[in-house]
C-alpha cells in the first residue's frame, strides 16, 4: 500500500492543502490590514 506513487500523491495533496490555507490566511490578513485604516476606534 505504501508505494512511491501513493506517498507522492499524499505529499502533493498535503502541499496543495497548505497552499490553499496559506492563500486564504494571506488574503484575510491583507483584508484586515486594509480595513484597519478606516476604523475610528
């Protein structure tokens, strides 16, 4: 079961999931930084 193709497939999915999470968090961080300039508190 744990052959090379399976491990590379899991590694590719892991990298893809990390990329999606990082892109979402970066967008949220930039959005919150952009919105912080308009706040009055």
